[in-house]
């Protein structure tokens, strides 16, 4: 039987580019990679994948119904894995509209096209942020009610509900994964970990929102990729799977770990005004994907963080390239207004 063809959307972003690399190394699937190349998408993140005859890159938007329908038909696509999104909470506070256009309308466009073309499986890459915020105790399970707090998480939760509806009403074979915070190579330096590495390296202030004691449950991006492929290949139709690595850390813990690894002083830490609506704590119960599908993370936080810091120190040209353009304007708009706490 011929190897399946998968439409991967958002494959020039952080997780998507790691996932393309994972598919090329670990499977024989053929990939059509649809990405609009927004500020967050970068072909430099795929430099070693562009020559593969199993990987076709197409620049375009998931909101273009005609283009999506054409690609599904032209390449006889068997499955869709939807990473494409506006992904940064702070940007969703500055301007929510594009989050609805891409994350909600774009997902609807893909679901409708998948149904029309008879695509065999649709996987929605979602986030633990759809569950809202936890207190000191407890974990998000797949039964935790959706309670999104930011425009970003509200748009992701809306997309999840559309995926659910297409399964329930139209019988589309869907799987939804909800993962905790990722870190690793090729993450855009608006997100905490690459931003801190980049600023520390340049002896710039390290902006910490609020008291720095918000907790995130960190997972290495390679482990997220293996979980998505496991859920796509073996998951139950209609199911939701939480993905996480039991690595809760406060933001200050994460920043101190980075400072030790780059050999910079804690005096760079600068407390700034908090993010509006800042979720306090995320923590994932990933027992369903572990028990049903046998997935486990392969690396622990300390090992993978050391690998990640090393990667950014060794890939300064990549950082310089993605942090040029409108990044400086964005940085000034966000952090210029925040001041010191
Ligand atoms: P990212 O911002 O790095 O990448 C997003 C990609 O989508 C970019 O390549 C961008 O060009 C592309 N894109 C944006 N709008 C598009 C459109 N209209 N059409 C086609 N492509 C478009 O994001 P990421 O961190 O890699 O996240 C990928 C997915 O994983 C998102 O759906 C996000 O919600 C989800 N997720 C992320 C994390 C995390 O920690 N980063 C955790 C859980 C889930
Ligand atoms: O939980 C999964 C989510 O993780 C994904 O769905 C999102 O796409 C992804 O961006 C991420 O969201 P967060 O808001 O948790 O990630 P971010 O890197 O923006 O922030 C992590 C924590 O660090 C958060 O508590 C806010 C804080 N922070 C962030 C930045 C950028 C700071 O203190 N200072 C900063 O400059």
C-alpha cells in the first residue's frame, strides 16, 4: 500500500517545523505543508527539510477554502494535522481579531474541506489553556470544563468545539490533543524561554510578569511531536488526549535554570507589570494517552533544557533572522508599555 499523504498546516512554525522533521525521520508519510508564513513562520526553520521529495511546502492560508480544497484533491490527502494558529497570548491581548480569523474560521475551513473531500482523519493541535487556570492543587483532565481566559485560549476552545461538532454531527473522524507548554529548537523569541535566552545573552533585562510564581508544565517539543503522531495513528475517533510531562516549574525557576546555563547573573531579572488575565497555574494529567496509547515523554526537563539552551547559543544566525523585521516594533510596543513593577 502507498504511504499516506498528510496535510500538515503551520509546518513552518515552532512545533510544526519540529513535527515535519519528526515525520521525515520516523515515518514514510508524504507531507503537504500549508503555511501562510506570518511573522511566526520561517522557512529557515525547515532548511534541512525543503529538499525532501516527501515534503511539499505551499505558502497559503488555512482560511482559503479554494486552496485547501484544491490541495486535498490534488494530493489525495488522507489526513490533516492542524498546527496553524496565532499562538501568542500577549499578541491576542494587543489584537484579538486575527486570532478568531485564523484559529476559529481557519479551523472551520479545514473541517468543512475535510468533510467534503472525505479525508480519513483530522487531528486538531490544541492546548491546555482551553481549561483555564488551576489553584495550587489538581490537574487538568480531559473532563475538566473548558474555561478559557485569554482571547487566544478562547479562540482555541472555539476551534475545539467546532472539531467536536463535526465529529458528532457529521461523523468526521477527529482527534484533539491538548498539550502543555513546549520548549526546544526553533521557538519564536516572543515566548518565555527563547526570549530569556536571547536577552540574557545580550545582558538585557529579563522581563518577569507579576511575581514570577505562575506555574507552567513544560514538555520538550520532540515529545509533543511523538505524542501527536501516536494520537493521529492510534487514537480513538472523537477522542481528546491531554499531553504533558509532569514538569511543573514557576517562571522564576525556569529563568534561574537558564541563567545558570548561560553563566549570567540573577540581577538581570526585572519584574514588570503583569499580563492582564494571567493564568496562575497549568498542570496536565496525561494518564489517558499513557494508558490507552502507551505514549511517554522520552526526556526529562533538566536534560532537554540544557539541550535547548545549547541549541540557541549555537544558532545565533537563526535567532537574528527571526528577531529582525517587525519583532523590534512588537518588543517595544509590549515591553515599552509594561515598565517595572
Ligand atoms: P507558532 O506561532 O510558532 O507557529 C504557527 C504557524 O502557523 C506559523 O508557521 C504561521 O506562519 C502559521 N500560520 C499562522 N496563520 C496561518 C494561516 N492563516 N494559515 C496557515 N498558516 C498559518 O506556533 P506553535 O507554538 O508552533 O504552535 C503550533 C500549534 O500548537 C498551535 O495551534 C498552538 O495553539 C498549539 N500549541 C502550542 C503550544 C506551545 O507551547 N507552543 C502548546 C500547546 C499547543
Ligand atoms: O500552555 C500551552 C500554551 O503555552 C500554548 O497554547 C501557547 O501557544 C504558548 O504560547 C504557551 O502560552 P504561555 O502564555 O504559557 O507561554 P509564554 O511563553 O508566553 O509565557 C510563559 C509564562 O511566562 C507565562 O506565565 C507568562 C510568563 N512570561 C512570558 C513572557 C513572554 C513572563 O514572565 N515574561 C515574558 O516576557
